[in-house]
C-alpha cells in the first residue's frame, strides 16, 4: 500500500464514522489531552461536533524496513 491509498482509506473510514455519528479516531480525546482549553471552547455538552472537513490534513509516511525474503534455517538432521 502506498501513502495515497492509506490516506483514502483513513478519509473513507472517517466519513463512515460521521454517518454513524461516531468519533472513530477519538479526535475529541486527542484534542482534550493536547489542548484542553481548545477542547472546552469547541465542544458542545462534552461532544466535539465533527464534520467532513474536520479531517483537513492527513499525513501518511510509509517506511519499509526490510523488503528482502528471509530464509528459514532449519536445524541439520545429521546428528
């Protein structure tokens, strides 16, 4: 999977969560932990009103650490 495909999947999942009135990525909790003052200003009765454009920027970085095939070393049967 590349970055663009993963970004599309994140946006699609977010949109499906909105249809069910769910904060699927717990964005309200993240905002509360990082900036309680902003959370308090933005929430209504403890609920962060999310909209489709609430997920304005998605950054994905894919890094493949080891793309080589690993060979399985079996113990020798000459014992």
